[in-house]
C-alpha cells in the first residue's frame, strides 16, 4: 500500500490480530480511523459464517460512495477552471490593457467613462481592493469551515444550507438517503438488531440531522414501537420510503425493500449528476463569457468611441 493512513491502520489491525484479539475487537480499537459500523458488520459476518460476503458488500458500498463524490467533483471541476481563467483574463485586462487608454486620454485631455475608471482603480490598487479582501474572505471561510466541522450546530446549519442549493442540494440529499438506506439494509441483512442498525446507519451519515433522527427512531424502536410507527413522521426519510420499509418488514423482506429504495435513490443521483454535468459547465461558460464581453465592451469600447468622437471634433 505504500505510505499513508490506510497502511498504518492495516498494520495496526494486523498487530492486534497477532496479539490474539478477534477481528471485530481489532476494528473497534480503530474506531476513530475506521467507520464504526465496520466492526458490527464483521461480527455479524463471523457469526453467520458469511464474512467474505460482508467484506464484498462493504467494498461495493464504499465504491458507491466514492462514485457519488466523484460525480459531484467532476461536475464542479470544469466550471471552477472556467471561473479561474475568466478572473485571470479580467486581471490581465485591468493591469495591462486598460491602462494604455488612460495615457491616450490624458494626451487628448478627455475624461474616461466611469466603468473604465473603476477597472483602472482596481488595476492601480490590486493589493488593497483584491488581494486583501480575497485573503480575508479565505480566512473567514476557513474559520467557518472549522466551526461547521467541529460543532454540531454548525454541521446542522451547513446541511440545511447545502439542501437549499439548486440541483446540488437534491443530489446530495438523494446520495445521503441512498447511502443510509443501503447501509441500513446491509446491517439488517447480516442480522444486526434493528435499533442498533438505525444508530449505526445514522452515525455513518455525513448529515447530522439524519443521524439525530435515526437516533430518535432507535429510541422508539427500543420502546417497543413497530418500524412503521417509529419511522413515519420523523423527517428521517420521505413518507413513501417509510411506508415501503414498513411493508417490507411485515412481509419479512425489510432488507430487500431497503436495497430497492437505495437503488431508486442511486438512480436519482445518477440522473441529477448527468444533468449537472450537462447543464452547469455550458451555463458557467456562457455567464463568464458574457460578463467578460460586457466588461470588455464597456471598459474598452466606450473609451475608443469617446476618443473617436473627440478626434472628430
């Protein structure tokens, strides 16, 4: 494996196994580095004699999570490159192109248009007007990220904010629901108790709201409520998912029902990711090109028109 976290974790687990610890306990000792549901699934696999199938399922699950993340990154990468290139072009125009008009206008005693003056002002004071505000914004975003990452309230606010973003919000929501229902079905299939399965599946989610609501469902299941009673009206999943899961439980097919739900959400993720990859890059390109064209036309063409008018007089 070369160097890295995966190698160190694997070596630590191997050392625990050589020392005589069972595999579930070795995984549990690495709970800060390995997802907490791994140990429970491995325990279930050992008890049922299906450890190879469990490990294969974990691999498939990890690949599906990685594929979702890759789809989001792929959809964002090209627009980000276009925006960076557009910013560089604007900076080059402000620093090198527009200042040439200032000298010409000064020679003819003409006044520059307001937008050209603004671009020139940005070019004269890039540190004060661009670099320092940019660094300040970067520091604020880093601090906000730390608050969001290490405080429960911050994580909840971030989750709600992400869901409000057009296209991306529904994609992320569908991806998290797909991961939650797939993992829940996996845990139930390998004989993990239902309340424990909800706690582990919720804890594995990157959505703190989903984790909290899964914990509420676990409490109600421990109090003796049926899955339908505990699941419905809690805001954890849409009502149709709760109904389908309840029907699957009554028919003794809860795990297949949850896997079918996960498949529906995965198809939604694929569809929305395809839409984002198809629509977002051209939209960003058109918007960036339109903005640059507008700035070029107003900041450069207006001075030229004004200069021609001055020369004609």
